[in-house]
C-alpha cells in the first residue's frame, strides 16, 4: 500500500501523569492512560517521531509507612508497585516507550540541578515556620498525614496540601480542625526551618506562559489566571525527615517534597530512554527545542503543572510544556469512585471480572467514544457500555466486515475483485480523513467515533441497497464485485481511523491483508488481491459479561 509522505514530521514528547507507587492502577488512572495512548498512537500512525514516557511517583511518607506496615523497605514496595503498574497498563495495550521510576539516580540528578538553578536565580528562601508535630507518633507531620477541613470551600477530610474538592493549595496550618492522619490525635505546633520558592518573582513569565496558544484549554487558562491574580504564594519544597525521598544538598535533615521531584520524572525518564537508545535528552528538553512537549493530567493537579513545573523548567533552562491537556474524573454508575460504595474498580479487577476476550478493547473504545478536550467528569455506565460497543463495533463495523468478507470468500474465492470501486463512497472517506485527523489532534475522540459510526452506516446501507446477492443470482458478477471491493476498502479505512482507539480490533483487519496500516492507508487502494481467512471481528457484549463487575455497584444503587 503506498504511503503519503507529504506530512511534515514532528518530534513530540508525550506524558501521562505519574501514578503513585502506593497501590494498583484503577479505572480512573486508566482513563488518562487511554486518552494519552490514543493521542500517541494517532501521531505515530501519522509518521511523527513520538516518545511516550511515564514513571511511578515513588517518594513521600505514605510509601514509607506502607512499607513499614508490610515489613519491607520502601524500595521493595515501589519496585513491586512498578511491576504491578506495568502489568495493569499492558493489559490495556498502553504503548509506553518507557515506564520508569522517580526513585532513580537520574531523578536525583535533575532534582538537585533544578534546585541549584532556583537558588542561583534568587528564587529560594528559608523561613522558620510553626509546623504540626504529633506527640503520639513523635514526628513532624507531612501534609498528607494531616486531615481537616479545607479553609476555602469547607470540604471535610482534606489533606494538608491541596483540597481535592476545589483544587486550592494551602499550608497545612491553614486546615480547619486538623488531625494526625496516622493516629487521629490533634497535633501541636513546633518550629522548623523550611525552604521555599518565591513563585511571585516569576509572575510575568507565568502570565506569558499560560497565554501561549494551545498551552491550556480556555476554561482552565482562566482558572489558572485567577490563581495568579489572587497572588502567587511561596511554595515549600522541603520536608522534615524521616522522609522517603532525596535529601536536599547542604541540609542536615531536609528532603525534597514529593511534588518537587515527581514532575521531574518526565525529564529523568526521557533521559533514561535516551541513554538506552543512543539519543540526547536535550533534543527533547533544552530550551528552544522544536520538540512539542505534551502533558496529559487530571484537573486535580493543574496547580502543580501550570505554575510550579514551568518555573522549575524555565529557571533551569529547560523547555516548558507546549500543551497541558486536562481531563475530568471518572465516575462509576453515576457515583464518584469510592471503596465504601463499591465503585472503586481496579484495572486488573475489570479484566478478571469481565468475562469477554475483548474486554480491554471495549473499555478503550468506551472511553474514546466519550472523550473530548474538557474537564467534565466521565461516567462509566454498564448499559451505556453495552450499547456503545454493540451499536458501533459489533452491529455496525463488525456487521459490514462480516458481510463483505464472507461474500468475498463465498463468491470470489477470497479475492478482492479487480474492479473499480464506487467513487462516491471513496470520496466520502477522502473528505472525512482530514476532519478525523484534526479531531485526533484536538483530542476530540468522541467526534472520531461518531464519524466512523456514520461512515459504517453508509457502508451497511450501500451493501443492503445494492443487494450483491441478487446481482450474483442475476449473473451480474461484475456489479456484485464492485460492491465487494467498495465495502472492503471502506472496512480498511474504518480500521485505519479506529486503530489508535482499538488497536487489536484494527489489527484483525490488518491480518486480513497481511499488512500494518499507516495513516494514509485509509485511501481506497485494494483491488485484485487475496484476503486471508475470515475471522469474527467483534464478539457482541452482553449484560452477563459484566454482571460480576457491576454486582456491587448495582446493590449499592438499589439500597441507597
């Protein structure tokens, strides 16, 4: 199949937010991973040079305490978490080029380098502050081990650094009615010296950064602008020991706050990949590079990525993100993900409980059919999952595939006839391709699925209206062949268009033609060639396949 080489080849570095190494991957993590993976696969399909990096976020007191409870070292805990995370992501065909760890010498190097540049640029100050100390546990309490009421929106049971309800960041001492997250005792105040970054000194840079075209969605740009307008606060980047992380150079018992070294994992993971593949990390990260750096994150960590992270990078002469793509949260059956409500579903649990060989592809498709560049929350609903999968994949595309392929086997000895295809159908595909490409670029994947559904419907109607079986009976085999060649080329086009979303299903179509689709293979090109043995493309999804997964949530809903 000829390939279009007219497209300008770009170098793109893409990241997903780093999952925390204190538990397995859940379906919320997977929402972001699938969104990122679709974007990456599309750009690779187009022929761009794309590097997809991710890593485990490993440092902080929660990891240390979890390890203590398990009787293992923090290093052992984070390595086990990494193995599990790689397993879970692999189950859904997430195509990382590297999945690394922030507990690495590369991460230490860049954390110290960025810190030194912050100091050189007069952005670092030290202040003695009053800090919560638990007399019961005999330790200063890091922000994640203090819980209380948000000082802004008054949401209860919030951690000491950021409110998960309204997104506000604050000092632990600003929490209302604070409690020790370990023993629930009320902590006392003690003095401790800490290190801060004066973000306000980079206000002009940050205002310019968020106004760059494509950096943030418009609603999120206004959100971040409000934070700047309210006055940028000094950012504490140190924590007292004991703390699982990197010790701050020149201090006795201070460690880099986990949010200082976590985003550096994007940079250090790139470095590790470059070392392993004979490349130069500065080609991706040096200020002024032509590489596009694209971050995918949830709306709960915008403050860190849109304010702290750009200052860290720019001060150290690294490139800042070209685009920060922000999504909402995942709900299950209309409820927030919650262990107590039975709506907290792990990635491995979904694969174990959904008794269907295409379970992973179906979830990828469901997410893709609902994803657009918005921070609105997305709901995973059992009935909707069944309906979307069967309507588009099974009854539309799968049906067209089966009818055309079996017809070719039965009446043309498994050959695609050497006959001209219907020019009108081919023109519809040609017109749709640039639209679909633009939607992929803009992360409007739901529009891609809607367009594919529409084209599939055109194909099924064309097959039904032309009645090739009657043409065969009447002896007009050439006219029947034109229908077959048209529908099979349309199937190929649809498989190309859907390949970033459902790579395994598209892979089955590739197998028919013994090829590996590139983007321009959407064009009608098949004529006078043989197809391989036909296999069922999509097995319909039934309620019984999902019963084990949704039993708990259904019970909760009926009893509430």
